[in-house]
């Protein structure tokens, strides 16, 4: 037998053995399940401890569930509270707010050029055998930019009503006394008088005693005549000053139930006369008919009340209450305690309140976010509320690519347009940055010119404030829309000036503060700003004074927008300042010379030079 055939047969045999073993294992498992089902015999008794680690039948969450008749629970409120107050909930919210997802753009030049390199790998390395191959050369440099971005932070809180009870329902021993003398009798036929006694409380009565007494003479048993009385289906005939056992089956009586007692004086036919005399004697208390029955009664001290539970943390700081709506409509609801239902009515069983904890639309990073050639570098949180970051400083790194064409001949590259030398220098000759630095120094020089350097300052701003975050009120601190948003029409002149300054990138936000508070609740916030006359002033103040020199702008309630002193200006490193926001203004004001005039001037200079050389 050939070796290949032997190997194939061995493989098939192993496969069959494996399949047989698998089938045997499945049959055994199947039989095990059948045997377990038969052994159960229709009943099962699971032990949770054998399935779950750290199982507890008395977990704290058990308090959220009463019984199958319970219709009121605050489990959703507890969930919201855990999200806002527990360590796990705080971690989840912090992660969501403070750590935005990273983005990777396939539209960036770097990704595109990487694909080009991959697609032209053979040409670049000369694998295809061509002597010289036309090729495009790309040179990428990077610039770093600084920006700021705020995150709005809101909190939806709930207030939920649940029915809670105090007191209890308990059984206690007492007596039900049916006393004819305690009520007014009603005349019936055949000499009977009926006394209707109202049961004062509910309970279960059982056999007791009866008494027909004549208190004025306890030893007198009357003449030959006697009395008959009927109570609860029992008839007793006896003479005066006697008592006995009153035997009945145990039965339930309810509060307000009427039990009738009838009594007659057996007078050999003169029933009417005997009835009138007996009524008078019972009314005066000279004759007492009394039935005393032991009773097991239920004492109910349960009092239902509404309890409101809030999911918000106890301290919301200067959060502004924006709105509150009824999220759980009103009506009558019940809870069952000791088998008895207790009902209460509420106009609303739950409210949802929207709180504005932090509102700010500052975002000077959007241009870099939208640019596929820019990526986020660092993120530093500059303002937190609790553990949540609401204001950050960011740096972005942006790629700038210069292209040149040439030829690859073997291992050498030959530039075809003469631009390769600038690319090989390895430096980014940023004309805009250099001119911006000179413009900033020139602007400062104008402020200092002819003045005492110890008393004069440059790039002075103006402190302003705007209203924001108030229920039913349009935000007058918006960064845009001042020419279109009709909701901003009621904002004052100062607020409009701040809004215009934001659109032109002339402002620095200093901070916010509560400007109107009632009973500990903030009803309106304000934001304080420093507004400058130019972008250069704002950039130097923000990145030079604040970020490099560490000189604060004060507080939102009292902004410090003073100018920069000469000594302070000397300490600012202008080459570390990002003037990107100024580039648009710079480029729009650059006036390039007329090409024809430039050519004529060059020609004239050449001619003059040649003449002078004769």
C-alpha cells in the first residue's frame, strides 16, 4: 500500500473514531438529562446558593418590593440616585463626559499618501525594472494649535411619590357588651321590647354570659312571673337576678353592625301593661339585661401618607432649574398592609425636573476638528463640576504637505521643478507665524510709544457680563446667531457687544456666577468676559499673560482685563503663541503687487544694472 493511501486511511479512521466518541458523549449527556427529569418527578427545589456567588435572600433591594398587590414603588428613583451618587454611576458619567471618542479621518493627506505609496511600491523601489520612473514627492510638516472647548452639563432629576404607612394592624382581646339600658327600646307586638345595639368595632365573638339583674335587691327573684329574652338566635327564659352561660358559635361582627335584643315580661296575657312597666324599669336602670361576649378585635393604627423621594444629589451647586413637568399622572393609588388596602390621591405621582448645571457654547477647536489633517494632541481640564469636566484646553497637531515632482532612477531621485531643495531643508517656513509675531510687537509698540513704561500697558480689554441659564429665557451669552436669532432681541447692548466679540474672536471667558438666587435655588446665571479691540490683543492676553505668565483674569463676577506691562511683555515667548486665529485677517489684508508692474520693474532694474556696468 502506498504511503499516501495509508495516510489517508489513517485520517479517515481517526475521524470516524472522533465522531463515534462525540456521538457516545452526546448519548450519555442525553441519557443523563432523561434520568434527571424522571428523578424530579414533577417537583424541583432549587438552591440559589449553588448557582450564585455571595447570594443573599435578604438583599437591600428587597425593600423595593412589597407583595403582589403593591402598586407604588420608587425603584426608578433609586436607579437614578445610584447613577448620580454611587461610585460606579459617577465613573460611568465621568467617562462619557470627560473622554470623547478618538476619531481617525481617511480623508487626511497622510492616509491618502500612505495609500499612494502602497499602490506605487514597485515603481518607488524599482522592482518593475524601469530605468527612470516619474514620481511625486511629498513633504509633511506639522504645526501645533491651541483652542478651548466647553461641554454643556444638564441633570434630569425625578421626584416620585410613594405611599408609606405608619402604625400597624394588631389583634387584641376585648369584650362586646350588649346592654339594653344603653339604647332606647322599641315597642313590638305581644309585649316584646326590642333594643338595637350598634357594634363599636370589628372582631370575632364567642360564647359568653348573660345577666338579668334587679340591682336594688340582688336576692329578690320576683313573683311567680318570669322574663324571656332573645339575642343572636338564642332564647332564654328566666326570673330576675339570674345569670348564665350564653353559648354561640364563634362569628365575625363588623363595626356599625346592629344586634337586636328582645325582652318580654310574661304576664299571663297582660302583655301591654307588663311591657310599659318593664320599659320604665330598664330606662331607669332598675332592671339590667346585659350580654357579655369575649371578642378578638383588630386594632388598626395604620396611617398612609405620601413620601417624596428625589434622585438628585443633595447639593446641586448653582444649577439653574429650567423646567418641571408631571411625568407620572395623578390619581388614586393603594397599598396593602396586613391584608387591608389603603388608598391615597395625589394630583401627580412623579415630577421630572431639568437642571442646567453648566451651559457654554465656547468651541474654538471646531476648525481643527473639521480638518482631516488635524488630530487632537493633549486635553487639559480647566474647570470641573464635581468630577465632571466642563471646560478644557486642547492642542491640535495639523499636517501640512508640500508636493514636488521628479524621477526615480535606480536609487536616486531627481527633482524636476527645483522645489525639492526647500523640502529637503526639513523646516516649515511659516511666513504667517513670523508676520503675526511682528504685528503683535508693532501693536504693543504703538501703546508704549512716548509713554512712561512703568505706568502704561498694552492690549487692555473691557470687563463685560451677559445673562444665561434662566427658565423661559434665551441665552444672551451665545457665541453665534446674533444676526438671525429673534430670541436674542431682548438682550441688552452689552450682551450684544459680547456676542459680536465672540463671533469675531475678540473675547476671553473669565467665569460664571449665580446672579439671582431664591431660597437657595439659583434662578439665573451670568458670565463674565474680557472683550478686546483686536484678535492680536486677545491672543497675546490669553496665551501670553494667562497661559505663560500665569496672571489671572480674575473671577466671572469681577473680571480683571488690565493691559500687559512692559516688563511682563518682555517675559512672553512670542514664538510659543499660536496666531492661527489671526491668519485670516492677515491674509485678507495682504496686497500682492501687480504682476505686470513687477515684471516691468525687474526688466528696468536689469537694464539699469547693465548700463552701469558699461
